[in-house]
């Protein structure tokens, strides 16, 4: 056995591992590799015996001292629009959980009246297996299942323990729902990306390895990459019961979009990638203290950071601001051409490859919107309401998003930012059996549009690459 002395936040921890173990695995989530450990993102940098190295590319051959970056407090969205319902009036407590690719948010709820007792939010520890779901699926289902169950058990403990809890309702994208239930994800990894199961399921907590004597209900998904979180968001926004033309846009690693028109709902998912989460961006980071979250050029460069800390990188909302300002001031043209790296703070730059990543991400989202509208035979003027959901949608500047052609400018005055709508829908399902029935109906009746072979999407994607 080899000894690895880990120093982080001035705290020393001793770990032991087998000889030739991969250091990233040994560190067990203390640092993350957005690339899934392929050595391409450079974001698992550590200091080993005084020298800088990538944890994912380091094999432990002897005892070593590893100095890690200090941990930063993350900004995690836990609140969102809530559906107006009448609860079933049960006694006891429930837990509503939204498992996102990047974050996990959980709320302890009083079942009788829906009162929130306590909220816990954390970064999803599966991130150490890769920033995106495709990277994680390559690591195998068992370690990903074990990872999220261990994290949920910790969250249950932080909420006060599972022994006074009657029910837990879990939402998440389709891959997260597979991981938490221990389902085979092999079919999700290849076309046509069919889920092992998209159904609502109910089991005792022990069936999943969760600690407590309560029922676990998993919200239903719609298809391979339109998950239970989208179903819950649609419920939170009352899209199933309001007679309006409504568009739901959740901007994230996997952009999920749903359109209701003439009582018919169609949806799609767009592979926006991880650029809006700060991954694949040279100096990109998540929403942690010190992340540049707003950017403007007005008689000089002006930035703000999360927590008003010294800047350490740039997160999604800051990236969108920055690109919008670069366009406005002709630092880039509508093709995205950047002559040289653009400095936004000391040792923090936007590069040409960063611009290309943003172009791919924003074109995926915008083209998904355009395709749904075209399939329904309507335009932006026919849309009554737009719900912008998720952490990315909640923190971005709408003017900047429309400046870079991420969202249609005609929809600005119709757009409502609804926060973590998935949690809001999960709470409604937790409290009400009729809402759980409604969730099943939404999942079964919503049409799914496969964009991979859709000519409208393909043409729109090329066009929307331009700013």
C-alpha cells in the first residue's frame, strides 16, 4: 500500500491506495476532470511533491504529498416556480430531490401543507467521472449508481435522517434517473438513445440502497434525453392545464425544450455540451466563489464575481456576457473570428476555441427552439409565454443571450425566469397523488422530436452558428 498525504484548505488527510492506482480515483472527488480523466481539459491540476501535475494522468508509484486547490462555495439554484395545488393532507415529511448533471438539490417538505423545512444543495459528485453524461456512461453504471446513492444518503442525514420521512420524490434527466435506479445505460449511449425504462417507479428506500424506511418514487421521463426534470418543470409551469401557447427552455449541458400549442406538446433535447457549465472553456469554471458572472465594456472592462471574491475563472453567465460585449465592440465578428486571446481579468482569457464552443452550444439551443416552432407551424409572435428554467437560464442576462442569438429577441417581453422548476414540480408530485397521475399523462402524451435526422434542425444549426 502507498500513502498519499492530501493537503486542502490547510487540512491534511492521509489516504492509502494500491501501488499504480490512478491518483484521480484515489482523490475520490476532491478534484474533478471535466474530460472524464482523458487528460484533455487540464482541470484536475494538483501539486505533487512541489511540482504541478494532472491527477488523472498520475499513477501512484510511491508515497506522495498532494496539494489540492482550496474548495470554493458553489452557487446552486434550489428554488423555482411552484404549481398551485391542494396537497393530499398527509401527516409526516417528504423529500423532493432534483439530481442534475452538475448539482443535486433536495428539500425536506411537510406533507400536510408543503412547507419547506430544510434545503440541502451540493455539487453532483459524479462529476469526477466526467462533466457530461456521455463521459460518465463510459465509466459503467455500477460506480455511478454507488456514487449518487452515497451522496443521497449523506443528504438524507443532513436533512435530519430518513426515519421520519414518509416519501421521497426524485427527478432528474434520463441518464441521472438511470444511474440512481441502477439501470443499464448502454442503450442510452448509442442511437436511437432509447431508455431502459422511462416509467414512474415506486420502491422501498432499501431497494436502492437508501437509508430509511420510506417509499421512493421516481418521476417519469419522456425519452432518451428528455427526462423527469423536464416533466416536473412542465408541471411546475402548469403547461398541462393552461390553454396557451407556451415554450419551456432549460439551458444546460443537455438543453431540453418543450412547446405546447393547441393542446399538443412536443419536445426535443439538444446536445448543448458543457460550455455553459464552464467546461471545455480554457478558463471556464462552475458557479463557485470567484467565478466571473457578469462582464461589460464601458470605458474599460467591468466584472463582478460570485461572492465578490478575487476572480479565478469565468462561469456560464459571464461567458455569455463576455461574448455579447465582444460582438458589440467588434472584438469578434458574426462568424466568431477572434484575432487574439481576449483578456477579461488577470490570467483569465477568452480564446478562439472558447468562442467556437459557445457557438456550438448556443446554436444547439436556438436551433432546437426554431425547429419546434417550425414543426408546430408557428412563429415567435404566436407564443404567449416562455419559461426559462434551470440555473443557467436563471442567471444569464437576457439581453446578452439575445445579442449572441441564443434566444430569439422577439420573445424577450414574453419570457419568465422560473428558476429550478424541476424542484417545484417534484414538490407538487410529492404532495399530491393527482399530480403524480398528471405526470404520467404528460410523459406518455408529450411527443418527442428526434433532432439527429431532422432536416429543419440541421439547416437551422448551420445558420445559427453565426452570431
